[in-house]
């Protein structure tokens, strides 16, 4: 009898009719106001110079200017979230709201071009991806106590390697 139950259970599991029980991964509540800690991190300049330093003279200057203009560290982030949507406002100006299910949202960038933005939880880390014809920027937000770490990665076929850096923020109040 036990063998029959075990075989039935295994068959249901193999056919996908019965799903194994996995504990839900806790999603962080990122809601709050966070201020940049420039002493810990906050200057993408050295990372930009390291990546563009591998490029030829003409391309290096153009890439360095573009990356510097598009990778300014926000001094303050204000994050609001619901069960299905998250909004991140940088420096009281640029505000982007997206669903947290990975569905892309079109936004207009500072240069007037269209950017596809998607946001999804990967375990306790919120991953927001910005896609343009020139490349992809991924901001990963993780919270430890009152410290928010934003890990940034920028990839482009025009760069010799990915640009990566971290920004550290502390929750206000």
C-alpha cells in the first residue's frame, strides 16, 4: 500500500500535477527615502575611466562623456511600493513606476529617446533593467537593515567590458 502511494505521488510530481512545496522568498520592503553615502561609494567616475581607458582615443572621449552624463549618482532616492508596482524617484525629479512582474514599460529618457524599463524580484533583490538601442543598464537594489545598496551594470556592444559600480544609500529618519 505504501509503495502504491509513493508511486502515485512520484507520478503526479513528474507530470507536473503536483508541485513541490518551496518556502516563498521574502521580498524586501524598500519603501522609504534614502540618502547617498558618498564616503562609502557614490562616484562611478573611476569605474567609467577604467572601462573607457581600454578604448581608442576618439571613442574613449565620446564614451567617457556619455557614460558620465548617464551615470550620475542620485543624491536621494524615494521608493514607494505596493504589492504589484514600484516607483523610484531620483533627486525629486525623475520618477519611474513599473509593475514588479517583469513587464516592460516605455518611458522617455532625458535625451528624448524611448527606454524600455522592466522590474522584477530575484529573491530579496529588486532588479530594474533599462534597455535602449545602445545598451542595457541593470540596477539591482538590496536592503540590509537601513542600508540600500544599488549595484549598477551597464553593457553595450561599444564598450570593451561591462561598466559596474555600487552606490550606498542610508534610510532617512
